[in-house]
C-alpha cells in the first residue's frame, strides 16, 4: 500500500478508530448537502429522534432541481418545489447555513464550496453527489456518498470507509494550443477506462497539472469518478494558496500563514510510495470529444472513431450500441458531427475562466440558426462576475440564452432538457443515454471553447481553426 502520500496523511489524521468491519471511521471536516439526496437522510434522523451533530460543519445549497429561467416561487414543477421546501425546513430546524437563491450565493454545490473558501487543503469532505471529487483540487479528500451515509454523517460527523490504493497520474510537458484540463481528464479516462480507477484514489501530478489554474484542476478532479476512482486530488501549492487567500471562510493574516504551513505539511513526500504510476505526455494531446455514451469513449478531434472489433473484447458490444445510438461510423472523425443544442455549464465547466474562454470564441459571431444554445453559470457569484465583465452581453448578442445558476441540462432534472433525438455539444461530465432528459438524446462531451465553436458552426468543430477575439 501507499505511504507518505497526501491521501495517507489526511486519512490518518481523520481516522477515529478501526471498525470490526475492517473499515476506518473517519471524522468529516465538511459536509455539503443539497435538495435531492438529503431529505430522506433528515427523515431517518427524525425517526430516531436524532439531531445534526455538527451543523457548523454542514453547508447547504440548491442546485439540481432549481429552475434557471426564473426564481419565482412556487416552482412550476411540483416535485422541485416540494424538495426545495423540505430543504428549507430541514436547514432551518437544524441550524445549517444555506446558500439560498435569495442570498446571491446559491449555485452548484461543487462551485460554491470552493468560492466561499469552505473547501480547504487537508480536509475530509463529503456530499451526496458523485462529483464531490471536485474538491480534491485543493488537496482535500472528497467523496460522494449515499443517503444512508448522509444520515450517518449528519448524526455523528463521521463516516465508515475502506482505504483505497493510490495511483499517481503524471501529465508531463506543456499542453498544446486550445488544449484544456477537460481534454486531459477525457484522455485519462479514455486510456485507463471507466473502471480503471476502481479501488484507487488518483493523485494528479506533473508539469501540465501544476501549471493549471484552480479551475482547471477542479475540472480534472471532478471527473475522477467517471474513471472509476473513489476520489482524485492535486497537492496544494502556491497556486492553491493564492486562490484561497481572502475568501470568506479562509483564515486571515497570521492565521492564514499558520494554516499554510500545515497545508504544506500534508503534501505528498518526495519519496512517497504509490501503488501504481501512470505517465501521459500532455504535450501530445489535442482537443478531445466523446463519440459514444460513456466518458471513456473519447477521441482526439482529428483521430478516427475506433472500430468496435479493434477494442478489447469486453468493450466491443458496448461500443457497437454506443455508435448506433450516436449515429457515428468507425473510421470517421467527430469533426463535422451535426449538433442541435450547445450547453455551457455544469460543475465541471461553469466557472468564470470557462465562460471567459468560451466568450472569446463567441464574440462577434452568431449562433448557428439550427442550434439552441445556453449558458448556465455555476453560481450566482459567477453569474454576477461575468455580467460585471460584460460576458452576458457577448453571449446574448451572439444568440445564447443567458440563464441563472444551477445544474441545468447536465442531468435534466429541471426544464432544461434535450428533446427527442437532439444532439448536444456539452461541457458537462456525463454522456449516458438519457442523462440530459431524453432517452433518444445524444451528448458529445467537450471543453467550453469547443462547445462555443460548435454553437457557432452547428457541428463539432476543431476550435483551433477559429480565431479568438479579445473581450
């Protein structure tokens, strides 16, 4: 097993005891909750006459079902209104801080945690959402959990977990033109597979990772779960500390320097031992898009779609079904694939730098007449910051719909959904059949810049062929 990694250090510091099951009981430093997975857990507490053990270490938001077109209450969707009302009651009774839409701080849970400074290095973080791995970008151990585990964390502030192996993924070199963090993680999942990380936590390292900003690191860690890993993280460094300094919940002055010294201490040792090491040449990557119905079915924009018979035996039938659903042919490239919808949003790619990059492609151009395009900022604060820079005008003048914060079309739990067999260029993290609201819908995952390019041309387009415009 690994030794001396950040994972080992943070795990050991949070272990309360070893349980008879062989699992460790870990103390949870931050519990993030939202409206979809928490109601049942609160109901379980009431049945047992239990209270929330650490309301001060718990934070709530609403993101999955919240409409992005209007904040008016009650919501038009009765189920959405019921979940929202129940969350409001639960947090009020328990004394839990709530980033309510009326506060101006509402947003996707994995966006608001970091932007408020709730997410910090060396923490254990859990949430009833699979993409909690996002927070690992700050050198935290962040895990998605189920409803019964949410109950346990609410009641005790702890969780029972089995320790995983650690795989170090080194991405070397300098990323090429228009190649972003999303391309890196899609390439990793393509190479290692959607189940390649089972039993592992991924530590992302190497020059290409270290030179990324925090938003890029969050995008990579966000999709760790898509590769089967239990979590993913990047060691904290000066980029991390600069991003955190001055945020609401981050210590100030001398206290910040003291905390920074601790954060440095939990970095993986230079001679740390790993269970596996994988090296990828970042300089060789090009923009990556998916051709199938899993995040692992990806391909470089100029590369041919693989023939199912050329894949490992266990992947052949899945590939055939995916190609039939997506209406793609082996040997062709994804460039030129017609799209009907362009979605710029999700906890993977809806932060301010994502919007800025996409705006440089959109500026001065018009959305293709056959495409409906939308931008859904990751939080109300991201939305406000983008509007202060005039990015909303850039998008709306080009024909994009500028919407409120939420998960939106990433999973189609509100009105933002695909219709029929529409094909969507999406900056989200999953392309499963039915994920965006229609069982016939087709989703192509890509970077925000690639989404912007597809919106303009009406087809999957190599963004390297489009000149950026200063905005």
